[in-house]
């Protein structure tokens, strides 16, 4: 399954400081058509610099993006469901469900929302792609706010479980995003955050040819940089899980099987899941 990336467009861009630590100094990292990635000299985070401004960036997520999401929704849902199984979701689900609602940020066509609704959750989605959101609303009957999380009219501490898969790497302000999620979560609430892993085996092997090194990804998080970010934002890490040793077609099936199992066991997978918790009030 390929990673969607929009063709480079004429967009305004601007130089930025490191979004994690605020440092101005950086060094060239990877250069690809349509994007220049740098590495912060202070915290080592890798990010696009300059970055497209949000008002231009948001237009990437329109009809073509919707078609990609629709064609791949079953695969995406299966990966999300397996990720929840890896962190033993059913063992803590009922206690959170009794306390509050489920929020899926970047919910696409709403398949995970519908699944959670079937599991008796009160659900809410957020999606910037209007066509994807309208599909979820009309075809699946799930509530989706069309826009960004910042624009959504949600009350503080109104959710007990928040989920965001393959979203944070697209955002111009990942720090602000996590601050918002922290505010929306109830004390003791859980947050599942999924993103590509720059410190994984595939990224180290393929470098700028890595499938997640694309213009639509403004940030390439390593396990270390994401750990720094979530802890800085006030979350407690419950578990870090990775998966995906090598992409299909890059190695014989038996080697892929060995690498996939080892990646999950030893933490060098292509994708990483952070299972987080907002601390209870003392």
C-alpha cells in the first residue's frame, strides 16, 4: 500500500524554527522534489524547512485525497484495529467508555468511528477533507466536524479516549496540537497516537527513498523526538509499539516475515504507536 502524496503545487512557504525546541539552527538532512528536510542541531528533530503555510497546505486534501482514503479505508481500518489489539484495548475500554466519549482526529471516511459506535461508544470525528467527512456522515451516520481540531467547538475534558493515526506528521504545529488534545482529554483519559518512525529500519535503510519521506509530511518523527514532544505536552507514556519490518516487495516473503516479527518485538518498525495517558488530578 503506497503512501499518498499530492503533487507539488505553487504554494507560499516560510522558514520556521524547530517546532519542538524552538532552536533556529539546523543542518540539511534529506532533499526530495517538493520538500527540503532539515535536522535541528539542538534536539535532532527532522522537519521541513521552509514549510508551506497552512492556508495553502489545506487545499492538498480535497477530491483526490478522498479517493485515496476511500480506496484504502479497509486496509487503514484493519491496521488501526490491530494497533489497538497490540495495546490490549479491550482490557481498558469499558472503564473509559463509561466516563466519556471517543474522538478520532483525522477520521477520514469514518470507518473507525462506526466501529467504535458499534461498540457502544459515543463518538465524534474531525476531518479537514470535506469529501471524506461528508462520506462518513452520509454513508455511516457518524458525527464529523469538518475542519481542524482548533476550529472544532469541543468542551475541555469532554473525551475519555482520543485517537489520531497518521496525522501529526502533516501538521504545521504539532506542539499546539498535543496541547489541544491534552486539554480535551479527561484526567485519566487515553490518547493513541500513530505516525511513521524515522528511527525505524526502513527509514535508516532507504533514507530519502523511504516511503514516508514525502512533501505532505512536514515532520519525520523518530521514537526519541516524539517521546520528547509528548512528555513536554504533559502526557504519560503507557506503551510504545512499532510494526512493519520491511515493505512488501522489498524482500522475499520469508525475510519480510522475519523482519516484521523482529520489528514488533525489538521496536524498530516502520510505524510507531504511542499509547498515552493524561495524569489524574492530585
